[in-house]
C-alpha cells in the first residue's frame, strides 16, 4: 500500500503540474514556531541530522512555521511568544516559499534558530549573508504575501488529526510521533521502503515504546 507521502506527491503533481518529490521517500513534517526554545533546540540539535549520512536523500521535508499561534477574528495573528515570533514565522514561511529547495531553506532556518537559541535575534537578517541567499523573503513579508502563506499554515495546522498538543509536532508519513519526536530518524528509516538506504539507517534502529507515555519525554511548548 502506498504511503501518505506518496499521495501528497500525487496531489501536488496534479495541481501544479510537476512531480515535486520522490515517491519512495518518507515525508517528514515539522509543525513548529520560531521562538519556542524547544523548537529551536529540535531544529538546531536534531533536525540538522538530515545533512548527515545522506538522510536527505530519502526524506521529503515539510516545515510548517505556525505552531501554537492563533488566527484572530480581524485576520491578525497572535503568537505564543509575541510579535517578534509572528514576524519570524512569516519570514521563515516566505523563505520556504521563495527557496523551495529543502536544503536551502533548512540552512537558513537553522541559522535563524541558532540565533534564537543564543538570544541574538536582532542579528537574524545576517542569515541571508551567512547562507548566501538573497533577501527576497523580506520583500515577500513586506508585500503581505507572507500573511497569505501563514493563513495557509494556520488552516493546515488546525486540520491536523489528531490535533497537535504541543510543538515541535513531528509527523512521519502523516503519523504523529508525539512524545518521541527526537527519535525521528528511527521512524524515517523504518518507514523507508526504497533500495537506496543511507548510512544513517545502518543498522536499522529499533522502535521504542515511548509513544505510550502520557506526557512528553522532552520539554515542549504546549498549545493553549
């Protein structure tokens, strides 16, 4: 039976006329918010593993920077960590849109989240120079298109089934890892059915029982 990630690729191919991802790849989706310190930790200290051992070669990465934000009745955003988070959520959404290559936009987001972890947010604009990317996402933000993207991410996050309880909220082929999100490499490797198995999956890690826990094993930012 085909994976949910395969059907996602098919739908994108039908609507936009291209085949955007490898059918055998595993879809890794990360729902997060930029200033949650535990999202920053996950991205900087765990998600970066995608760059090692060719793990990127078997993953279709989807980053969704909305998290626990709230879409208010007047159309404005209320973010859990204040207006700066709304700004940076939108900047990251624009970067994902402007630079759809997963390695490009993840590199930028890694830079920004490292600065967030180091309490150096006022330097975030330097991440464009650091990563060699142009500042087009800032134009995206100023034009208002970033708000369109964030509205789409808000709708997508609201439709999660089961609903997200906290961020980072990580899914592998549509299945939430819940409390075991830092063990995502194990789930990716177990979900991959192709023949080009990367080094990171040798030997294939064993699944654990942490999903049975009632509370997160790691600090998280709860939905309010």
